[in-house]
């Protein structure tokens, strides 16, 4: 055994932390000798604690509570964004060999981790948590306590699958949630944007010297009647038109309407089906619209996520297949979903993102696709892959090894660093 250790030390010194063999580094080394770029750099605590944070993508292997407690000094108030995709409490049994089964136990597991997530965020930081139907209400209340209800941003609804399978008595749940909180909402002044979907782009059918625009009727049938939104508007032939008396209103009060008209943002379009009325009650020959210009391809984000933009579980499976040759991990999120969420808000090069439950490292992959100048820290415990699982059959002993392999494969050009957080390591 000693001879083997000596040989290993000579040929693969990076697989040791002190005298201990680092099993993930060793596994990685054995499976990827053909690609020297993917050789992991393992480092001791001292270097990481005092050294610069020069690796753009880091994987910390171990229990996230332990790691986050021990790294508090280094990471407190450093992160622009923390993402959490924990094992869900399915009501049957905790997933991933975990025995906790009650929601109280699940909350007790999550609560200290959430508090650390809060401490890790910068004042202008954001927190996102994926969660399913079973625990949503409980997690929302816990987050309200820790982040403050006043810092709640929204809950995104993600359609993870179509309603397939056998017909059951009750509706099939095909969606999950992503809770979003700001560390401090008042630190955010720039509006969030989302890219347009193909179908929303189709609405920008008109164009003038200022660019493409879509039309929105100034009169809205569903608006409640308000006197300030029921003024007459003079149309190009000099007659006056009104919204119908019985229902609806103009979208703007008069001063705003005049402002938009001066900016040339109002158009009068001939129509023989106009809901508007002339003074004598007859239908008006035109309808009135506001122009909404396409601004740098961005639209107002909605909490209801568009499956065409963000993908479903099957998109995540396809990604794993293209990275590893098969779908190795059941709980992966599609990178399209994460890219969409993390592109809604403004970031700057060098901003740090944390994934507390990395799984297959989809967040690091997504962030690199979003902007190669952003940095990530992913934490994943070395949870063993069960012997007959596809991951085990593909040669991965544990989920952290799989996460590391994905980081190396999808981010080959950037320096990545991984560190094994051994429990016995001295501070
Ligand atoms: C829902 S999965 C995350 C999936 C991931 N977002 C992805 O797209 O691949 C949760 C992960 O958290 C890991 N995990 C569970 N408890 C942990 C802990 N205490 N510390 C670190 N990782 C943990 C599990 O092993 C699992 O890989």
C-alpha cells in the first residue's frame, strides 16, 4: 500500500491533501488523463483562506452547512446572488439517502443554511430558491422571517413537464416554484429585463424612424371607470371620441396622454369595429393606440416563466446526455432556466454567484454561458451514487465528482478550482 502511495504521490501529487488521498481528485485524474486542462487543482485551507480568489469557478466538496460556517470570514457579504436547489421534502422520504421525513425536520435542515445564505449576500444581492409544491408555503414563511417580507421580490412559476402519465383523480402538478428575495430591495434601482420570446417579438410588427414597435389600445375594457380616465380626445378629422360610457377607461389620465402625444407615441388607426364612441353615441371611425418600442430586445419580465424560453426537465436531461453521453442525474435543472433567471437583473464582470446544492453543477455551467466573466462557487457533498445508478455505471462514485466533471467539461477554458473540505482539516 505504501509503495502504491509513493507512486501516486510522484505521478499525481494533486490527489493528496496532506497525507490523505482525495478520492474525487483521484477519480478525476484516472478518468481524464487525456485532457491536462481538466486536472483539478486541490489546495490547502491556508492558501484558500489567505490567497486571492483567482479561480473563476470553484467547487467546494462537503456539507454546505459546515463549509459555509467555516468560510464565513472569506465569503460574508461577497455574493451578488445565492441559488439554492435543495433536496425537496417529498413527504415520503428525503431524497438522496436522507432519512428526514417531516416538514419540521426539513425546515430545521434548511433554516441555518438560509441564514448563512443571507449573511453571504452583498447588500445588493439576490436570493433564488427552487422548491416544489410540498414545501413552498413553509419555505416562503421561513424566507420571510430571514430576509424580511419587505424584501420579497416574487415567486417564479416554472413548468417542469407536460401533464403526462396515467390519469389520476386529482390534477397532476406539473410546475415548481423559484422564490426570489433581495437582501435589501431598496438597493435596487435599475429595472429588470427579460429577453423577448419569439411570439412576443412577433407583436412588434410596425416600424418607423425610431425602430420597431407594437401597438396597445389606449382604451381598455377591463379597467374600472374613473372620471380622470374618461376625457374626450380629438381625432384627426376634428371630432371628439370617448370610451364607451358603460365600461372601461383610457389607460392614461389626460396629462400623460398629452405627454405621449407630444412624443409622437399615439396613433389613430381607421377601424370599422372601434369600441370608441363619437359625441352623439355612434361608433367612432378610428381606434387609438399607444406605440411601445422594442428596447434593446428586452421586455418586462413575468413571474410566469415561458417554457419556450426556459425549457423543461427534459431539456436538462438532454444537456446531461450531451455532456456525459447519458442522463446521469435525475434532479438537474436546465441551464436555460437558470440563464433566464440570472439574466433578469444587472450584473457586473467579476460578480460572484453561489450554488449551495450544486448537484450536477448546472448553475456554474449556466453562469459561464451567461457571461464568462462572472464567477461561481458551487457546494456539493460527496454523496455516493447508488451502485446501479447511471452515474455509478458511468464511473462516478459520488455526485461531487459528477459536478466537477461537468465544470471541467463545460468550462474548459477558464481556471477552475476544487477543494475537498475534509472534516478533519485543521483551521
Ligand atoms: C435538487 S439537487 C440539485 C440539483 C442541481 N440544481 C442541478 O441542476 O443539478 C440537490 C443536491 O444537493 C445535494 N445535497 C444535499 N444535502 C447537501 C448538503 N448538506 N450539502 C451539500 N450538498 C447537499 C444533493 O446531493 C443533491 O445533489
